C-alpha cells in the first residue's frame, strides 16, 4: 500500500510542478511584455521561483538516479535545467521543467502499483475469528487460532482458516481459488478453505490448520515472492533514450568546444530535451488503453502494451481460456445390477458438497434428468482419495480410475477401457456402479487462434499449463493444436515454470483463477480472463472482460499498433530534434528559440500519438 501511495503522491507532485512552471512562464511573459517597463524588472522572479521549487526537486531526483546508475532519457532534461541556471537562461530552464514534469505526471497517471495485488489479498481476510470456548463466543486475533479450535463463521463472513464443518448446512463461495463461479454446499464433514465467503447460514467449523499454514496464506506467500521477483521491464522510452542521450551530449559538448560559447551547449540540450519520449509515448499508451477499454479490455499496466507484441512464448491455462470452463457429462457405463437414474441420483446428492469441476457437471446432469436428491452425511474428501459420503443409508464414493486401481488393482478388469478426456468412477457400497466420461468443450475458435499465433504474431512456442490431469490436458491440446503441455501443476509449480520460461524469452501468461495470480505476476505480460477474482485482476497487467480469444487477439494487435505509432512519434520527434540540435550547434537557434522549436516538435509528435486512440477498421485476423 505504501508503494501505491508513493506513486500517487509522486504523480500529484509532478502535476503540481508542471502547473507551477506553466503559471511562472505566463506571469513572466505578462511582466516582461504586457504590463509596463517599470514591472519588467520583476519578470525573472516567477521563473526563479519555478526553478527553485520545481527544478531543484527534479534535478535532485535525477541526481539520485544517476548515482544508482539509472541513465534514463530524462538525463538530458536535468543537465539542461542546471546549464540554463548557470548561464542565466531562466525561461529556457523553466520550459524544460514544464516539459519534464508534465511528461512524468502523464506517465505516472498511466502506471499502477503492483503492491495493490497484496492489498487485495489482505483485504479479503478477517483480522479476527469467533472462537467457541466454555459456551461463550470470544473474538481472537487470527494468529491466535489454534488447531482443533471450534470457530463460528457468520453469514457472509470470510472463512478465517482451513477446517472441517462440525455443525450447520449452507454454501460457500470458493470462486476466489478455482476461478469458477461455484457456490459449494457445506454440511457436517465438509472441508472449508480460508478466504471462502460464507453464504446465508452460520457454520461451526473445526480449525484444521493454523492461519499461517492455511491455503490462502500460502497463496499470499507465493504471491509476495512472485511480486518481489517480478521481471523488471525496460520501457520503450528508456530503450530509445539509451541511443539518443549520448548523441545529444556529444553534439552539445562538440558545439561548445568548437565555438567556445557555452550558450550553444545549452541551446543544443534544450532542443534535445526528449519530450517525444517523455510525452508522446505516454500519450500513445493512454490512447491505446482507451481504445482497449472501449473493446472490453482493461489495461492495468502500461508496460503490458509495450511488451506484448514482442513476446515469443504464450503460456495458457486450460480451463476458462481454451475451454468454456463447463465440463459436460457425455458418456456413462453403468454396471450390472444398478440403474442409471439410481446411480446419478446418489452421485448428484454427494457432489453438491464438492468443489471439483466435474461435480458441477454431475449436478447439471442430475438436474436435466430430474433425479431426486437426498441429504448426505459423513462427507469426506481427502486429497487424491475422491469424495465419500453416506446417502440414504448407502455408502457412495466418487473417485478417479487411478485412485481406485491404486487401492484395488483387481478392479481394473471390471472397468471399461480408458478413453481420452475426463473420467470418474462411482462406487456404491464398495461395488463399482458406474463410470462417467466428461468433456470440457474447447472454444470453437481455439484451433484457429493457436494456428495463427506463429505466422501473424511471431510466437514460436505455445504451452498449456494446467492443474488438471494429464489425460484432460492432452485431449484439449490435441483438439486445438498445442504440442507442449504441463499437467497437474500447483500454483507454486506454475509460478516456477513461468519464471523459467520468462528467463529464456518474453512470455504472455493467460489465466482466470486466483491460483493463476502468481504466474500472472511472473510473466512478462499477465492477462486475466473474466472478472471471477479481484485478486487475479489485480495481479494481471491486462483483463479481458468477456473471456474471448478474439479479444485476446485484439489486445495483441492494439499492442502492435501502439508500439508502431509510439515509435513513429518518438523516432520522428527525435529526428526533428537532431536537425534542431545541428542548427543550435551552428548558432542559429538560441536557447529560448530552441525551447519553442522543441515545443512545436512535441505538439506534432503528440498529435501523431493521439492516433492510437482512433479505432481502426479491424483488430483481429483469425
């Protein structure tokens, strides 16, 4: 939060300096030319004030950057301010202060702070929990909760720790973790996760983990680590400034050395002040952000616009990006002695208490077939062991093929042949009752989008990175044409994979759940689909509001178009400035005239940069 406040205060300070410089210039011109000769003697005073109150802080900031060996494109402006004061060219110096502070204020306006990610995470968690003790309810700090403490979670509160429901029936919203908008039913025996939002009914839970060890805290730790190691992107203006700044300094020093007139050194630097870099590029960025917003694409980090077109590796989460995120029950093999409706009724009754993506598919199938549902009890969902419960006096277990065979290898002879995609096995009273097959339909435009990335966007690698089982991920990859997959990935594994790929080449990562947030931060450009998690959207540089691959392609084209227009404005402005520098070095442009000339160049560059906000005919090509 402190970083966010620092950026906000910095932006306001730059805007205040720009306003001060502009006011000082106007008062100076009025005193010098518009009032009386008697008052003309006071004309330099407002310029002195602007240089003292605005120029000194700017030069001090640039000096600190210089000591840290940060040589940005604004170095020329700092040298110009110092030289103008030394040579008594106060108007030229104040014009430079106006250009520099105005450009930085505009840049800060377009930049957000990544620290808002952790702020969004922390904001979700309560500071205290309601502990039951000796028949009384006592509020205790979150770090004071011990394992096996009995806690009460009020309606609409955030669950403080991972635990097990002891009493009560209700639902919890766990979409912050899965990225899926599921309301998970809870009954005694159900597992609850820290960070989940309780529904309308109070639930009594037993704390199974300390707050610092709960899943939500672990995600925060991974997120913090990811943010600290976030790639430091070299901005477009600094890249161009690395070439431009030495050229300007050589010309300025050469003009001074050859002519013996220090005023020419100042004149060259004033003309050289890189406002096409400081102003035109941010204008192109803001125009592109506006264009993207009109197309339901929210750009939170301007650096994402600058870098997306140059990314050669795209890493995609599976569910909700290349699929619609809604698996469908497409096949069933019912064992002899069981009825299809009977098994579906038992399975749907149990799956009301599960957060697994396939649970919703079974619930939807039960609703479509109008099967009756019964209350479940003795619910257990141990990791890797599947879901077990008692329904109408019958023990029901829903697990995977691998989970069943690991416990009972002989059961393989009763199972139907394995097929691609997703699958679950239903056992009733420890007898195989049915095998269900599922498909999460690929997006209709998925194959076309993947196929066009290489020829149209120079993408050399496309990867699928998913927490789902390999059979599911492989099925989808074959459908859309992706050859490189990584399945069964935890958030920590996703983060490590994205970090290693980003170290090798610029990456775009696309995901839609809070478990993707660390990877979104670690990638060169993080793009979130949809609005399912405030934390995910905080972590992402870009948010595609309607979860469309066509919108993702539009963003990539907006990035390319922004970079092209920004380069035209910046390089064109610098080329014009070089001509002005040559004239100044020959003595044809004094400092004030040079500053005015530079302002004309700036206006032309900015007008060209404004084209980035104009909608073109088409922004997608697949």
